[in-house]
C-alpha cells in the first residue's frame, strides 16, 4: 500500500469517526428528549453511597450497564450479573459462554493495585513476559493463547503495551474461549474488557491511603459531584511509590488522573466525556537466568538483581480520551456511540541476563539489553443499535453495529555497548567493563560507562480495520433460547522500515451459535460453537505477534471452539456457580518451515486445547463471600512444521492445573477477615519444553474493620509465607521472580 493510499484511508476513517460523533450529537439534540422522558434514577455502586437505602436496577444506556443490588449500603459481594458490552444480549446466567467478572469489591479486598494482580483472581490465566518489547507488562494467556492484543477498554481495543492500574477500574471482564465474534482479530483463547469509572448521579468522596512494607506509599481519591440535576463530574486520582518485595534495588512509582463528565443523567440521551492520564517510572527487572542444564532458573538467591541502576529504566505513559453517547428511543430500542483516541508510550532499557554462550555454567551472567522507544496512537469508533422485538410471538433481543479503527505504532530501539558476550562469553575484560557480572553476587551499583544511542530510524506499523457485527437471542419458550452472532472484519496492516515495506490484507468472517436450556429460572445448560481469526501482525508492532517478511503473505489462523456448560444462581441470585467443558482447535497455525530464528512460516501447524473449568462467585452464606475456581488445560502442539521433534509438546506459558480461591467472612458488622490461595502447576517457557518454572502455591490474607460510616481500616498481606517462586517463564534466557511478602495497612474515608 502506498503512502498516499494509507493517507486517504486515514482521511476516510476520520470522516467516518466524525460521522459517528455527528450522528450521536444529532440524537442528543432532538427536542423530544429533554423534558418529556420520565426521570429514571441511576444506581450508585455500594462502595460509593452508604447513606441511602435502595434496591434498584440501572437503566439501559446502550451499553448494558451493571445491575447492582444494595440494601443500606451493605457489602454487595462478588457476584456480578451483567457485563458492560451490549453485544451480550442476555445476562451472564443466560449467556452460553464462560465469563469471569472481577468487580471493584473483590479487587479492594484482595489488595489488587495492578491489572495483573487482579487477574490472579480467576483460574485459567497465565502471565507471560518479555515478548514484544514490554519487559514485564500485561501479557495474559487465556486458555493457552496470548491475549496481550485482545485487551479492551469499555469495549474498544487497547493495543499499546503497558502496565495497567486499578484506580479507575469499575470491573474487569474476562471472556474465555475464542471471542473474535465479539472483538475481531485475535481473541483466540479469550479476551479481556476493562470497564472504567464514570460520572453519575449522587455526591460522594472516597479517599484511600495505604502504607506498607518495602517502602509502599499509595493514595487514591474518587470524587463524584452532581453539578445539576442532569450533569455530574467525577475524578479519580492515584499516586503510588514502592520497592518490589524480595528483589534487590527494584522499585517504581506511578501516578494517574481520570476525570469524566456526564450530561443527561435522567433523560433518554446521555453523553459521557472521559480522559485518562497515567505515567509510570520503574527499574525494570528480568529476573533470574535459566540453568540450561536443568531447564529451570539457576539456583541462586532469588533477591539477585542483574541489572544496572545507572543504565536501566522504564518510562510508560498512557493518554486516552473518550466520548460515549447513549440514547433510548424507547424501552426496547437503544443506540450507543463510542469514540476513542489514545496514545501509549513505552521507553526502556532493561538488562537481559543472557546465557547464549553458556556463561551461567561458568558462574557468570552477560548483561545483554533489550530496549524500546515506541509510541502507539489509536483512533477508533463504534456505533451500535440494540433492542428487543417480537417476531412470530417470540421475543428477540438483538444488537447490530459497526466498528472502525486506525492504529499506528512507531518503534525504534537503543544501541547499547554490551560487548561480545553472546559469542565470546564472559572474560576478565567483560567483567572489568561490567558488561558481565557474577551469577552468585551481582552488583547493581556497578559503575558501567558504556555508550548508549537512540536509533534514528523507526519501524512504523499501521493497521486499519472495518467491522460489521450482529447478535440475536431468540426466546423459543421460557425454557429454550437460541443465541447467534456473526462478524465480518476487513483488516489491513503494513510495516515500513529502512530495509523493507511489508503488508498483509485480509477479510474474515466469524460466528457463534449456542442453544441454552433453562430447567429452572435460576439455572441454565448450554452448548456453544464459535470461531476466531488471527491474521499476522495483530499486535500492530507493539506486542508478540508482529508482521515480518516471514509471515506477511500468510492467511489468518482459524480457530474453532466447542463448549458445553451449566450455570446456577443460588440464594436469590447472591451466588453464581458455573462449569464448562471445552475444546479449541487450530488447524492452520503459523509454524516455521526451516531452521533459524526468523525462518519462513506457513499455515500448516495444528494445535488443540481440551479442558474444563469450574467457578463460583458471590455469597456462600449470608456473611461468607467467595470467588474463585479451578481450570484444567490439556494444551498440545500437535504439528509444528519443521520442528517435528516438538510435536506433542505442551503449549508454552500454559499451566495444566490452576486454582484461584479468595474468601472473606463477616465476623461482626464491623469486622471482616479473609484469605486467598492460588496454585499454578509447572509452566514451560518455550515450545521445545526445555525451559520451565516449577509449580507453586501462594497464600494471602486480609482483614478489615469498619470504624464508623465514614472510616474503614484494611490490612492485607500478599504472599503470606514469603514463598519465593517464579510466575512468568520467558522463551529463553530468564524467568521472572514473583514478589515476596508484602503487608499493607489502608485507611479508607468515605462521605
């Protein structure tokens, strides 16, 4: 594609985005909307309004908002009944898909202060590291497949690699199983949607101050104010500074602010303006090098840090602006428009404890580096119509829409003088220059004085996507439901550098179909089929799946899934139980056809994941709250092209067994105590299954005391036994050391 063609494509996208916004604004200006609609009260979250007794359902606002149930501001529990996306035409009980929702209450009780901390709540997710340039950013694997590029904010793709925070998160929705029909490219094993906090009715202020071990200092502020009967303003702010428990010299600080403004609180048309700014500044950490003879991390002090404090850094930034317009034509017809512009930046130099020349066996580590200077810009819009009609006497709940997006990543690296440790190995000269260090006793304060320069030439990757989708639930009777969804994507990505110009264009069609039976009002049994498509370059140059000259002419990988399951709500909807059996098949996976790091690829590989999952969320008893589950994954690389010796190996970054359990008990009206237990079985870092990290159990505890209506004290201990374990396995070189024990005392003031 020529530069002119791509420029014209951006102009068309801009016109389409403007058209979507104009349509939304035109809807909001219709004179019938302002005064003639009956006022409908919105419902505040339980943790943000403890002064009023209420039991209300949130009005439908295009995107299906959450249904909150609350009495006297009491603790709600962990069961969430709906997801944000209007593409789900039913609540979770009647949706034929495994969906886990991590809500604000659960994150607070767990002491989860980052996105990756929160994901620990659900089984079936393994965290990855390193690939795609992000030293230790958010790279979740769902049911065996990388979901780094399948993470969404309010339903809009957030492709830029980063470490996300929880201070502005209302809830995290994890869709398990192929999800391209909902979200487009990728989403092979699932996808994740983050729902942000938005301005709404009611006045409240919530401030939280946390102090902890390892120099932890954290503060958050959440203020919501009604400016008039129809307008509200909200702002969330956060500051965080801490060392990493159990890691020498590893530390970081971050801050963020997220204002939002909502118009039309009680009218048929509601407009929300959002902005999000986040910055983090860290000493990045690549953990412990592998011992190539055993395949596991070297047996050294897990506190060892092989980086250099006068060289290593990581600066991450995120700026996102959103316009969300919802309009109710009637009780059964709604339209929603969402437009987003974002810019993510990622700058770092990180020490990679490299063992390419067998240095570890000789007691040395070469301080190789990984680096990046990148910026990702995204402009995207979504327009959706949803509602309910009756055809042939049968209710139909539907959603149809279109999505348009342009993503552009500029990526270059630093040139760092690290010597010839890869080929020649470590020697006295390398030790004297501090490009090598001792395996047993590294010194991060070494006075390294090598040269650093920034590459003048960047690789620019740009992706344009156009999508159409439709979903429908047909209610055959009170007991039988048929749900279907279809989606078409037109995908075009290109990568331009000083040495090559690459392009991949394709369009792909995905579907889902399910049959659901309700033996009782509080239960469902279902069977579902679905697909996903994964074209080359899905990460847009900012993740693990990049466009290269070895894959730019390949077709999208096609994935099929089959799932049967059942869900039951108990105790008047306070507890949800779910279980499912599933199989995911990919018969045209991209695999190498020759030896070598950048060997040509072809769509000839085969992969299969078989497994089952059980889960629960909500109130086990009146005062006993719980969340968690167990996942079993038999993930097999059935055919690997040239690397035939890997046939039958397990997927990398995938645990066969994973357990997540978190529970709290209200001892009195004021005092609550709880604990968490998390298990992950052995995880391989590479497809050869020669590098791995061992299984582990981790235990947490918490307690909280409600002093009065305005003040609550919380005490959390993460990794209670100070277990030294590894939570991420890289494909070569190193494994990431999980944090040691961390104790936190928080004071939350609410009024």
